[in-house]
C-alpha cells in the first residue's frame, strides 16, 4: 500500500488479517498531521523527486523479518 497518494512517501507492508478501513484511517491521520506540521514549521517536501520512487518488486525474509525489495531479488 502506498503511504501517500502522491507516491512520494514510500510503501507500507501489512498483514492481510488487519482491518484495512481502520488502517487507512490511521494513514490518513498521519498524512493530515504531517501536512499540519510542515505548514506550521515552513517545511516543504521536494516533490520533484517523486518521479524516482519505484514500487517494490517483492518481499524477502531478511534477518527473520519481512523486507520490501526494490529491484532484483537476491535469492
């Protein structure tokens, strides 16, 4: 799942067992709060770099933890 509709923030791995509606509300709250903080402190993301964000190509188990893989699988 993309963290931010702009595609600039990255991706989140999550279990298929969660309540997706509740999870999406948490993500929306995070994005809204981040926007308020950015406005308050005069911070601005450079969205020109968004073009370079690519989706993950898969998931691997690294150090016994699921990890998003970008590019070629190592296995």
